[in-house]
């Protein structure tokens, strides 16, 4: 039986969420210059050159 709450599945969902957020910001700003870095507690710090920092 498969465990749907496995760490691997949680990581997959987290990565998909990161990609969705990045894609949304890219479409909003019409730019591929959005940089993001993962923080140890799984927060995502998203910055755009010349812009404020957004913690999601």
C-alpha cells in the first residue's frame, strides 16, 4: 500500500508549488530574471532585480 504522506511526496508537492509561484511571478513581471532561493525552513525567498524581497 502506498503512503500518500511520505516525505518524497511532500517534497514533490513543494517543488511543484515553487515552480507554480515562479511561473506566476514571471508572467506578472514578464521577466525571467526572477531569482529564488530555498531557506532551511522551506520558506521561499523570491527577488527580482531592482525590486523588494517577497517571502512566501
